């Protein structure tokens, strides 16, 4: 077993040969490297699969032994300072290794077909493999300095991946925004690392935890300084995991290719902040103020992310705000001290959200091939709908991920999310009300995304018999004003009759089979256009099916089973060493009757959110149009006006991102720009002005003196006497006055 641990350091470096060889190949042999470009996808998947096998073997050893292994070697040694490098193998590390490798493999397989038409195919896989190396190195690090090195590498890779299509100004601005926002948190993280080294004299986690606890218990350290340093450490996690108020980069990160969005939002970059807080939790638990701050930031992010997702039209941005909200749940659980529950939700959410993002990518891939469809419209749910018959596998996979994220049993996220909701009641009733109401909002906006994308009538562009292009796009939100909302609600109520009057082009299944292309290297550079969307190829559907199974079954690791008279689940047994380090109880007893009662409330509020989404966005057929509640809903009056105003306020809040970006633009961005302009003016006009004036005066003085020097002593004596007389007169008058 120890022999296996000794070679764990190999895992982060397994994917590294791919970016190195691609770079060397493009530099020395560009033509053969580009000609054999599909080979690099196979190598990327193969190497990451090797890393996955090593990680699984390591995790099995971890579960069986229930121990923590650390190996370090000296890097810098002086009389006053020493720095070591190494790796730490504990339950948190093994869980993250499996998540990163399994999700990463699925995304790489998916990307082979998704990016097959792109000219940056090789660059894409080089970035992805280097990103995997950076993330694996981060989670296996044994000290804060080593984590910070890989932390910055992850940030650099995310900058390159988000701005992958850097020729598009929107993508270039998005990667800059992500980079700058994360630099704010990273600067705080660096200061916090240096602060705790000053306090404890060590960067190693185990030594730092032990020394710090002794200092706190013996009251040998300034508490205010400790709190300040802990807040700085937490700032790094806030930025990386898109927690309020440094969450603004996350929706703009959707400008990158969809596989990158899945990679960032599932189990890698945004999970790094959760990982850091979980790793430093023994440090934070000693400081109750920090634990309260973590839970407070978490609950704000939970609710804010859900409200901002309510009216998003871009399918990927809606999922991005969903990620933000779910990461808030994890942060809330860590702030409450629910270490096991937070990691449980991290696992279940990773597979469910990867399934959703890859499903959205399959939809976008299908929509981009429709004739007359621009890339901007391929992600806009307003121009979608009725895709069930055309992408049935994608639809079923997306539906399962949606149900899981809503918390519907027995899917993965139900088990973890329900535990977080139950723990909030014990921690704070106010937090519990917010968390439970957000669970209903989650069900609403997730089913809104599903219904607008897959259900109803086909909203994509099709050619009528007269050659004109028409679209049947009905959205409750409209353009955000009461007039359009009234019109769109009426259209929703009369959707069936309105669409019957539209003459659309019928699709022949035989034509579908004939015209569908097989994308090969010969199609490199563009996508063949069609008159209708179609299901993705098998290389894109295979990862969806694998993640489908994970979403269906992964929640079972947190379900207690009877072992020697005790109800103990696999996850609790796995996390026993870390839980013991936190001085918590690793035995997870479960009263099934009490669990059932709690689950009824959580599932009920999820179904309530689904019902509201179905009521507002599901096409209403003629058999329902005479019901009283529909007539009362559309009746014009004071109540209707009130609801219109409320919907308008909610829409504007969500569509404007809570006005937070506007606030930052007007206060921080504009303020920093004005300060820079003022500094530039002071530098050019004052600092440079003084220097220039001194130079000009010296020039004129020198020129004046040049003409005085004629070589005659009598002239020098006259000038000297005149100046002396002037100074004496000035001195005389000043002495009289004062």
C-alpha cells in the first residue's frame, strides 16, 4: 500500500506530454502535426485515463486503510528559512482526483467531435491537457506555496480557455474579466499565505494546523490579525468559486467553447475554491467569525445565483448561474461545519452539471447547423423549442440532469442537497428559509430552461413553401416591459391556435438520413448547414450516456447501509480520516422515518417550482383554455397590473445581473479609470512640468550668462557691485518692515 502512495506524484504529470509534444510538433513539424491532429485527442484521452486508473487505485487503498499519507522533500534550505515540496494523499485528495479525471475524460471524448470543425483543434487539446495537469497538481499539493503555484497555473489556463476564440471581442473581454477578477482574490490569497506563515512559521498543512491551534488555545496571537489573514485566504476561494461579490466573471466565461464551460463548471476550476476551504477547514473551525462569514457568503450566493438565473435567455448562462448557486450550497455547508455534506454535494453536482453542460453543447451543436442560424441565436432559448423529436437522446439526458439538480429522488443531487437543507435548520432558521426557497427557485429555472429548449413547438428557422423564413418564438418575459409581458402571456394561453395558422415545412425522415453529413477532416473549417437540427454523433452521445449513469447512481455512495449494527455509508467511511481530523463523528446514523418526513418538504417545494414552470412555459392546449384559473390569470385589472409589475421587476433584476455589474462599472471601473487619468495628469503636468521648467530656466539662465561673460574685469566688477547693491537694498527694506 505504501508502495502505491510513493508513486502518487506521477498522477499530475501524466497528461503533461500532450501539450509539450503538440508545441514541439507545431514548432518543428507543423504540417504533419496538423495533418494527424485527431491522433492528439486519442493521446489526451489515453493519458488522462491512465491518471484515472492510478487515482482509482489510490482511492481504493485510501478507503481500505483509512489513513493519511504525506511525502515531502526539501527544496530551499537556509539558516532562517526552509521550503519543502511534496504531496498529500487523504480522502479529500482522492475524491478530487477521481472527479477531475472521470469528468475530464468524458469532456475530452466529447470535444473530439465538438471541436472537429475548429481551426484551433490542436491548441484546444493542448490547453485542456495542461489545465488537467494544473488541477491535479493543485489537489495533491501538501503546502500552501505549492497550492498557490498550481492555483495560478489553473488561472492562466482558464484565461486561455475562456478566450479560446480570442478573435471575437466578446470572448477576449470575457477572459480578461475572469483573469482580473480572479487576480483580486489571488492577491488576497497570497497575502493570507504570508500572514499565516508569519504566525505559524510553516507552509505545511499539518504543521500549520497544529501550531495555530496551540497559539489560539494559549491566547498567544493577535485575534484581529488572525481574522484578517483568514479573510484574505477565503478571498481566494471566493473569486475562484464565483462567490458573491466576485462572481461577475462566471457568466461571461460562457464565451468559450461548451466543453470548456463544462470543464470549468463541473469539477475543476470553480471546485478549486471549495477544495481550498475544505482543505483549510481545520484552520477556519478554530475561528468562529470566519465560519460565520463563510456560511453568510454561501447563503447570499445561493439566493443570488438562483434569482439571476430566472430570466436568462442564453442556455449556458442560465446553467452558469445555476453553478454559482450550487457552489453557494457547498460553501454554506462548509461554513456550518458539514464537511461530509459539502463534499457529497460537490460529487453529485459535478456529474449532474457536466451532463447538463454537455447536453447544452449538443443542442448548440445541432442548432448551429440549421440554415439561417447565427452563432448568437444557437444559444438563445427564445429561438429554440420543440427539439424533442430531433434530439431525443440529448433531451432525455438533459431532463435527467435537470431532475437531479431540482432534487428529485432518487437522483444524485437529491441525497446531498436534502442533507444541506436539513442541516440549515439546525444552524439558522433564517438561512433555512432562504435555502429552501432557493430550492424551489432552482426547480423553476431549471425546468424553464428545459421547457424552452425541448418542449412546445419548433421555434427554429424553417423555410415555408413561399420561401420566407419564419419563427414561432414565445417567451413569457418578452423584452422586459408590461406591454410585451401581457402580449406574451396571451400568446402562451393561445399558443396552439396561433401556431396552427402558420404553415411550416415538414421534414422527411428519409431526407434527414441522406443529407446528414459525416464530419471528417475534409469539413475542417466550417459546418455543413441543414434545414433542421439533428442528433449529435456517437462520440458526443457516449459521454452523455456515461454521465447519465453517474447522475442516476452516484448518490448511492451517501446512502447509509447496515454494517455491524450501524448505519454507515461509503462516503462517511471514505472520509473518516479527514472527519477525525476535524474532531467530528464519522458514524452517520440515519432515522429513515425522520429522513422521509424531511424529504417530503424538500421534494414538495421542488415539485412546486416545477409546476410553476410548467404553468408558465408549457404550451397550453385548447382543452385547458376554458379553465377558470387561466381566465383569472389573464383578466385585466388591478391584480393583473400588480403581477405584471412584479414580473417586470424580477425580469429586469435577473436580466441586468442584479445591477452588480453596472455598480462595478460605475464605481470601481469608472473610479479606477478616473483615478488613473488624474494620476496621469499629475505625472505629465506636475512632475514632468517641474522637471521641464527647471530645464527651461537652466537653459535661459545659461544663455543669459553666456552673453555677460565678455572677458573684461571691469564689467565683472560692475555686475558684482550691482547685484550686491540690490541685495543690500532688499535686506534694508525687509529689516525696516519686519
